C-alpha cells in the first residue's frame, strides 16, 4: 500500500520552528501562494466547509490579507480571478510557529483538520466566483 506523506508546516518551513522572527522563503521550488483579503479567505472557509477533509490548509495573516499555501504548480495555467494574487515565484515572509495573533505576521491557520499545509487549488479556484458580491464596486458619478 502506497501511503502519501502529508507535509506539516515544520516540514515545509523548517527554519520557522525555532525562529523568533519571520523568515523569507523562496516561492516556487516547493510551493505557490494565493493571497487574498482576509474577508474573502474567511468566506472561502465557509463556502468549502462541507468538504472533508477541508480543502483549505495553512494560512499566513499579514496586513488584512491571508496567504494560502498551494502545492507548487497546482494552479499552473489557471487565470486566477479577483481577489486572488497567485504567485509561483518571489519571496514569502513566513512567521515563526511561535508567532501570536497579536503579531503583524502570524499563522491564521496551521492547516486543516488533518494538519495539511497545502490548500487544494481546484476547489479554491472553483469557489472564487461566489466571492463576487465582496468585490469593491467603482463609485458611480451622479450627474
């Protein structure tokens, strides 16, 4: 029987286990990111809440945004709509595991109910149109 190892935050970001400050980690070799406003991320949690195990894994909170961790290239070829800023290159500032919610950069989620770090790209992508009511509308000019 082939068992699939589910990586933890400590597996994917080992330098954050004993760190006392954020660590910059390269996006791309091991993971991609999907950043979105916190309200949108919380709505995604609710929308996908009926799926077991929950498809949303770990999330980093920073400045009103949540950054979800995706398997590298799991969203390749997708044209990510609002509100997602998908990245497959660059640097991600990752908080230490000991960061508290009072810190500007901290873990909003340490994984799903199985401890999975990665969010599933396809259910996430499929749920994004349901966030359309949250999209800011341009101001209308009254004559």
